[in-house]
C-alpha cells in the first residue's frame, strides 16, 4: 500500500488531473488547464489579444501583465481595472489559443465565477481558425457564455454565422437564469457535433442549434478559444459604466476539452 501511494504521488500533475476527470463513454480529454501554478498564464497554452479591439469597449487588453491576468490559488483571475492606460480608461485581459490549440467538434467545459460590476461583459467563446482568411462572420463564432452586468441573472449562449442572403451575419441563441453567477461557481458548457451545437449550465442544456445545411453551416472547421473580460461597449455599456465599481474579477477554475472519434452526419 505504501509503495502504491508513492507511485501515485510521483505521477506528473497532468496525469493525475486527467485520471481524475470523469469520462463519458467514447470521450477522451484532449486539452485542459487546471491553473495549478502561480504567475502569468501558461504561454504554451495561452496567447494574448492586445489593444482596444472591438464593440466600442472601454478597456485596453494588456499582455503579460499580472495586474490583469494572474494564476494563483488554483484559479485564473482576469481583472478589469479603472486606470489610464495607452489612451483608455480601463485595462483588462483577453486570453486566446489561436496559436496553441484549436479543435473541431467536442465538448468544452469551463468552471467560472463571474464579475458583477457596472459595465462588465465577461465571455467564453470560440472563433473559426480561418478568421484571418475568410473574415467574420464567415469564420463562425460560438459564444459559450456571455454575461452583462445589467442583466444580472442572465447567461447567454449564441451562435453567429453568415446571413443566408450573403449580407451581414445571422445569430441564434438562448438564455438561462443563474441569479448567483457572480457569487457562486458554475460550469459553462458546449457540446459540438456535426448534427448540432448545444450550450449548457451545470450540465443542463438550455439551447440547441441543429445542423442547418451546407450553405449556412460554417461550424465544420477548427476553432480556437477566447476568454476575456470586456468593459462597456455596445452591449456591456448599454446601461452605463460606473468606474467606482472597479476593480472587478472574472475567475476561472478550469478549462477542459473532450473529444471522441469523429462522428458522422446522417
């Protein structure tokens, strides 16, 4: 028994975690981050978006700055701060896996606790790896979780794709209520297959988008992950933005992606 215990303790941390993660039949863990270290996010897993990027948001996304993205105590914490920085009045972080990891079909789960201050807009989402070649929305976008502070209990899951008439974008999505999302941990999930995309909260699906035909289905390609805390902007700032509410923290306990043998489409 003592020898067995020593063998278990000697396992590399990644193997211990992988062995501990429950498996559904046919699924295997292909990528994960348990945020078990200290300091900046693992550069082998995460890159950074930098600057004032989209949606008329108020934040500047910084790079390699512990004040905005820090791993400690088993969590990743993305912090939005009210401070002057390179022409912006707020700083935050947006982590992405464009150059480190992408996948096509599978199951994603992220356990997180959300910020709640005025103007916050945290998100967990996927973007088509070919965005640089095809542009948006042709690349496709899957919003696994979005939350805006003025809709305190609402958790939103949305798919974005080209409009059938070829002009602009179309979207479809659903909302589920989680009144304690800023004080309690929840698991935000997505199941993605050739037949459908579904979003879930704590394992319970609340929206399903079925395969819509080859002319409009753009979700048959590798996509990469983005986790960010936006501040203000076209949606997050619709009901104002109070600087006195900051700093605000978006905490992530783990990110896990499972995959199974590629399923076919009937």
